[in-house]
């Protein structure tokens, strides 16, 4: 009986993998003034009809699978539904050895036997092991159906202790004490300041990254700003007038909405560390995400303060309202030419995916500089000025620059390199994961690709043999506008696994419309800060016998 | 005595190598309506004072060297000065075995013994072996001094036969019969149509490439156009007016002058051929050159014909006045957005390095599209129109596109790839040459680096050990304007040769201000047309014991 169930579910898994992902899912659960609050998501699909149909088919199949597969759990579930567990007990059940437990509302479920049957793959369910399902269900519309809840009910083993509420232990001396609550799926690289990335298998699940798992790169504690008293100071041009803009004032400028991918300069730094130690957070492939940003155009706001493009080089300097104990704020700058170019579409954004910015992403206002390194997209924006020179901020002048592999901390001259603005072409594999075992027969490879400066990704080549031979992946995601391809392309390739192959060295490399390519290897682009890590991405997997 | 001479000359050679090259030498010998006519060059230096002083010092030293070194040739020269030789005889003396002969005016010289003493290096003098010196002296200002002529006089062996005039054998049926005469230093990849590149050691001798050795990429016979009757047809916008512009009309638009590097998409194709056969001319590293171009801005001319930037994608199509036997003209297009952007500085150029365009470079008018592949810089421009689609020319739609290494002539779908516009970052080593033997002690490595789209070259890394360790080269050439770095940087590195090293694997790679880098190897960017060959450039040399 179980064998039959497994065969049905495997076919279901295949069906799910072969269909295309809906191109946009807006998750309205992303709330304003605080990050993730577990609740049932209210979902809006704006994909094309075929995708919506795809999900319906999948839902139906999933319902069928549920009925067939899990009948045998009813008995045990009924017997154990009255037991009471603490959150701590639940959180200790995160492996096949201890059992894999999850919660939904006040109910506790033992899903150990279901993990391998999870239609979305075991690894995605494992992200929730030992804790609540809500944050994950909020990301996956498919769960919001009655048959999924029926399926889960088979695995109920008890209830959460109603008195089990963790008292918040706020240390008032801790500048990070007031940081928002984050989504449990995020892989944390640093708690203070908070730096975290979504796991690869969630990253490319949606073209638009849901707000709760958008990668977070903070340099300082998150300020807690009152939208009613918030003011943005724009220093006026000589002869012009300085502005002190409320949120309402900003809303009065024409509103623009664009899809933009943000990438940290340190994305994929962990691969550089494998060559030689570098200074910086150990980002894997997830320091990149995509959102719909809306706000006023920087060029409109600057024009109102009397600024215009000038022949001499000038820079627009941004200052955040986040600051260190000495009162030094985060800062960065971009060239005035980019800021004043309407085609460059630089925004003072107050919305992210249709919602006010989450606190971790700059509430109430951040800069969005399409095609440019994340470090210039200053969050919690407090002040904008036009200067003859770049921002004097540490992060503009003594960080976020690239150097030759020969330069070390004894010889580095930060003034000798330009600050990173546009980023080079990038791509990475998100599925399968390094070290994973894939089925023989056919392998599905997924990933993302993006380039800086509005250059569109025109091709992704994938190799199964370490780069000897290549196949062209299928590009998904929104159509790119010429010279304004601000957002990534997701891609996938279904390829036959060569017969008799015991392992695969999967490699991807992207090409942008300037026909820029990624370098083959990491060592020759190694640099002491571990930025600009865009060599071919390589994943080694085993093939199931 | 000869030993003393050699020591003096070697010191002279060193002195020359260590000094910087004057940044601009305009050679006014480059004439309008025909390419190179041997004559003494009239030279204008516009480098800084220190460079000019550098040349004067060199000249003086050279004079001294001449007096010291070549006294012993006087006798023999006096004895042999009356002998008469045919051009054919001279042209058969091009090697140490046969003797190395050159001519200047009507005089014949045997410079076999001087070749190794040539202050500019033996390889440069060898370019003139068997023929006239004039075309080369026109490129090298330093020869235009009396003591150089005195030096040469020592080697005179006779006179050219005054009756030895080669009758031109024009075949009227040959469409290429009227092509201009070219500079003998050019390395010819194809005579009909004419395609040729300067040898590497001449290419980076000057920041501005002298017109006679600027690489030439013709697709068809060179038209012979009368500047007085020439008309450029600009198709008017709907509601606008078509224009028929004479050269004088074009001169009436505001004149802009910019330094722009042109590169053929096939530059360095010969390295791809080494991986696997490709279709195309075997360009080495010389299908790239730099000139000062002057003309009217395309945006001004289009505006006068009623064109303006529109929201929908459109293209500016160019048609040349060169055509094949069926009457099909060369054609290409660029996006209207680039054409109309004053910052993109697209020119309808009528001057090249202060002279009317040479015939091989589009006389009387060509397009210059800064930062974009050479194929779009349409020469002998006859017609400009704005279309909703790209040019239907073969060269826009069925050529000059990049593909995955997996694509062959059976599977290629030209519609699947965008036409090449901006080119990726590029660099190459011009000195030393592959297979050369360099002195132990110190090696000087020279080359060029350039990137498309106005992206400035910010760094060139050079390796002597095949890419294991790197040193940063010194960048020469003009300061680059932000976002408008249309011209190359020349670079050089003086590096100690590691003791005991018998050979060096010299490698260079450049980085542009979008931090794009060159790929490590050729095979993964191989494509069936052999375009976009921008892997690290590698040169293998031997070290003299």
C-alpha cells in the first residue's frame, strides 16, 4: 500500500517540477511596521491564466494524493491528539532521528514520515522543522487549501501548551534589542547587525521575492521611525531651496513602480573564502532578491530642490537614519548623472511589493538605484545632498571596492580603486544543492542570472561535466526592457543524466547584452574584501544508482 | 670597437624603452582621397612638454650613437654607391640569409648589420625589409632628423633603376581594382575585400593610431566617391522632412570631436580557431585601433529631420554606398535610444585624426558609435532611416551575434541572439610577442585594454606565471570621462624576471568600471562565428640565458 502511495506522490512531484512557476505572487501578509507576523496569508495571483490553471491542477492532484497516501495515519493521529507539548519540546524535533515536528496554530504534528513525500521536496519542509508552519505557508499559496489541512491533520500528535508563551527578554542596553522579528527561513550570517539570506530553494521559487525572505543586509541597528513625524531632508542647490519632506509630501510626487533586483557586493563571498581568507560575512548565493519598488523619482525631488545636471562631475550623497554608538550614520553616494537621468529610474521608494517598506528594508523610505550594488540603496533615508565629491562615508571610500588578487591588507590603497556602482554579470544554481543526490534519468537545474547597469541577461549556459560541454537554459521571468533590465531572470534546464554517470559537476554561466561573461574560476578575481564574486557557479551532486 | 658600439646602442635602447610614449602624434601625411603616398611626414606633436623633451633627448642620444657606431661602414658605402638595382631585386632581400635591403627615395641600403642595433628594436625595422622606408618613417617622428639620414647613408649600396616603374595592371572586370593603396606594414587577412591589421608592435606605439595603419575591415569593394556630388539621405519622420545633405551641409551642423576606439567583433578570432574551426577572418590582436573622430552629431541631424525619442522601441538603420555585384549595400542599425542620446555622442564623422576620412575608412562620411562594435560604424554612409525593427541587412541579422559553444551551423538560430552592440571588456599583450626571447633581469610588457558601452578600464592585471600570481600594470593614455570612456588605455608593466626562469607564461586581463572581467579561457566562449574573443591574452616567451 505504502509503495503505491509513494509511486503516486513521486508522479505528483514530477508533475509539479515540470510545470512553470507562477510569475508573481503578492503576499499581502507582509506588513508595514513590523516584519513577519504568523497568520494565514491572503494571496493575490497575478500570473497568467495558464499558471493559475497549473496550480489548480496541482492542487487537485495533491488532494488525490493526500487521500490515497495518508489514510493509514488517521488512527494514530486520533489517539494522540490530546497530548500537550511545550514549544521547547517541539523545537528539539528537527531530524529523522528525533522525529520531525511542526506546529500550525496550537496544533503539533509529527511529519517525520511525510517529509520524503512532500510534493515541494523534503528540503523545503525541513526549513520549518521544530517550529511553526505559518511563515512558510505564507510563502507558498498552494498550502492555502482545505485538502492540505486535511492531509496535515493525519499527522497531529497533540497541542501546544497554552501557557507556553516566551516572555520577551529585552535588554535595554542592547542597541539591537528593538530590531524586528525575522522570518525563520532566513539563513543568518550575522545577528547584530542583522544579515541574512533566503535558502537557495526558496530564493528562486518566486520571480518576486516575498518580503519576509528578501535578503537583509544591515550595517547598524534598525531604527524605529514614526511615519507621522518622519522627515526627509533634501539640501537645496545654490540658489535653490532645501526641502523637508514628510511621507505625504513624497506621495505627492508622481509615483513610479519598477521591478528591481538588489544584490550585495558580497554575494557568494563564501566561495572566495575557500580560495583564501577574506574579511566579510559569509554570504552564499542568497544575497540577492527581487521586488517591485514604488516611490518618487530622485530626479523629480532633486529638481524641486533646484538641482540640475552640470558639466562637472558631482555626486548625490545619501545618509541613513541608522547610526552607530558615536552617532555616525550609514552613508553612500551615486554620480549625479545617474541620479538626474530619468532613464536610470532612481527611486526614493516607500513601497515594496505593494506594501509599505518592512522595517528591515528601510521603513519608511529607502533609495533604490536600479542596476547598482546594494550598498548604494541607502535605507531609512534621512538626508540627501549634492556634493562635488563622493560621500565621505566609510562604506563609500574604505569598503565596497574591488582590487587585484595581489593586493593584501598591508598594501591596499582604497583611493586607487573606484567605488563599486554597476555590478558585473552574475548567475548561480539554486537547485540541486551541492552534495545532494539526484535521480538518474533526468535532472532539473534551476537558478538565477542578473547583470548590473540595466544590461539584460541574454543567455545562461549550463554544463553537467564541469564546463566541457554546455546546454542553453530556458529563461523565465519578466520581459526585459532595453537598457533598463533592472531585474533578474530565473532559469531552468531539464537535462538527461548521461547513463552510468555517478556524479555530476554542474556549472552555470550567464551572458549579458553587452556580451559580458562570468570568469571561469574564483582565484583570479579573489580580493581581500571578498566582493564581486561572480565566477561560474559550480555544484557537485551524486546520481542515485 | 663593435662591442663598444653595441653597449652604447643597448643603453640607448633601454633609455627609449623606459621613457613614456608621447600621448598623441598627428601624422598629417595621412591624405584625404587616397591612402598612403610615400613622402616625408609633416608632424605635429601635441603631447605634453615632457614627452616632447623625451624625444629630443632620444634624438640627441641617437645622433651620438650613430657617430660612434657606424664609422666603419663609410668605406664600403662609398665604393658601392654607383650600383643600380631593380625593385624586384630589393624585394628579394628580406632575411639575414639574403641580406636585408631597404630603399629611401631612389637610394638602396643594405641594413643587415644594423637590424639588431635598431634603437626601436629589430622587429620594427624588419617590417620595412625589401621595400621603402618612407611609410614607416611617416609613423615614427624620430627618424625625421638629419643624423638619422647620416646614419642610414653609411649603409648605402646603390640606386634604384630609374626605369623600374611597375606598370599598373588594372583589370577593369575586378570590382576591387579601384581600391586604394595600403600601408605595407598592415598584416593582410583578406585582399578582396580588404581586411588588415597593424602588427602588435606598431599598434600600441601611439595612443592615437596613425591613419595609415588603423585596422581596416571592409565587407565590399571601396567606393570612389566624389565629395562635391556626395549626398547623404536622411529619411524624415512622419510629418518631418527628408534631408539630402551635401558635405557642406554636414559641416554646417555643430562639429564635435571625440577619441573613440573601434574594435571588430572578430578581433582575436585566431585564438578561437585554435580551439575549434570557426568561420571568419583570422584576426590576431590588431582588429582594434583608436582615432580622433570629428563630425556632426547623429542626434542633431535626426532632430532636423523631425525624429525624436519615442516610447516604443525603434532603430536607426544605416546603409553604405559600398555594394556587392547584385547591388546590395552594406547595412547595420543601432537602437534609436542610443542615436538620440546626446551623451552617447554618436557621430556622422567626416574627419579622422584631423584629416578628411581616408577612403578605406569611409570617405567622405561614416558613422561612429562610441562603445559599440565596429560593424555598426557604417562607412561610405549613403542613407539613414528610422525603422520599428533592426536593419534587415545580413550583417545585422545573420552575422555579428554571439552563441553558446554548443551551437553549430546545423543548430544555429540567428534570431535567438541579439545583435552585438556594446562589446565586453578586452585586453591584449602587444610586447613581447609569442615565442620571442626576452632578456633576463627585467621584462617590459605592453598592451592595450578597452571596454564597450563607455565603461572605463580601471585595472589591468598581468601574470608572468600563467595566472597564478598577478601584478598591476600602469595605465597610460588619456583620462577617461565617466560613462563616456570611449577609448582604450595603453598599459605597461616592468617586472623582474624571476631568477632561473627559462620561460614565462605572460597573461593579461582587464577590469572595467562595471567590474566586468575577462574570462580565463577561450573554449567556454567559443562560438561558431568566432566573435567576442576576449579571454585572458596569453603569450609564451623564452628567457635568454
